[in-house]
C-alpha cells in the first residue's frame, strides 16, 4: 500500500448524517488551496478519500466507522445472476463517453432524477452551478458516460479515470428506465472498461451496511473494503 501523503487537512463542523438517522457526521477535508491532480488523487483514494467537485474528503466521525471505502478488483470480479440478467437486458443499449462540459440534456435528466429519487420538490431547487460543483472537477480526468436505450438518454454515469483505477462518482437515470437496472449496468460497464484499459480497480465509494441506498455495493464480489488502514475482502454473512 502507498505510504501516507502529507496534505493539509481541515475538519468540518458536525452535521446530521446523510446515511444513518440520529447520528452526526464530520469530514476531514483537504485544504481547497492545496494543489491537486489526478496522480495525487489516485494515491489519496487508496487511503479512503473521495471527491465531491474539487473538494477531496473522507469521513472523520467520532466513534463511528460505518462508512467503509470500497473497491472491486476487476480481474477477479464475477457477475452474479442478477448482474448477468441486467447485461442481457441491455444488450442493445448504446454507450457513449462524453467530456464533462455542461450539457443541457444531462442537466435535465439530473434534475428529473433528483425530484423522483431524492425528495426535491421542483426543478428550481437544482441550479446549474450546484450540478457542476458536485460532479465536475478542474483537476480530475472525468467522463460523462451516456447510456442510450432505443435512442433515448436513459442514464449518465460520472466516472473519474485514475492511474490504476476508475472511480464511480455518481450515476443518475430516467426513472422510466428503472426496469433496465441502469445503476447496475453503469457499474458493470466500469468494471469491463477498467479491464480493457488494464486497470486494477473500480472504486465504488462508501459502503454503509445499515443504509439501504448504500448497501447495494456488497453485491459486487469480490469486494474490498478499507478497514483501519488495510484493504480486505468484505461480504454479507451467508
């Protein structure tokens, strides 16, 4: 494992946890004035960091280790029955990799997804600035991957290309295509792309066992989690 990189960190104020009720969360955030690049981020993600926009952070919650950074070793991955069905269902799905410039069609899909899945009440709550601030970065090599079903934009996967891995930043989709399992397809595409590029891992972000929306990551096996300072296999009890 790479040695610890010396970077300036700030500790955020405590706030309500986004994943677990009745808990407070806190993050260690790299100083926004510190110069970041893809190579450095490739080392930091190995140590449990993630990015949101240009901000690089990791959970730093007193007495709680629920957020486990995860990654898939792509050479060892084997799709389960559900994932194989998803691949077959999407045999005709078109996939196009785009650069991260602002795209009105992408933004419209993002707003509809947020309203349908994340309790946003209107499109006016979601600005272009917030969208770009969340998904894009001035220093990272980021792809916006389109999934087109019958010529219609069904989903977007935002993916960071690192030196030895791909990192799944965020996926959003048209709820009308929910039966195509676009979230599963996006992960399968990233695994396959990483293999083709000769990369070692796909980073999936945090697995939170007791949070329904974060628990799905355990379905991609073998899955590794950063527990303490060691990457080790994690799986659901049989």
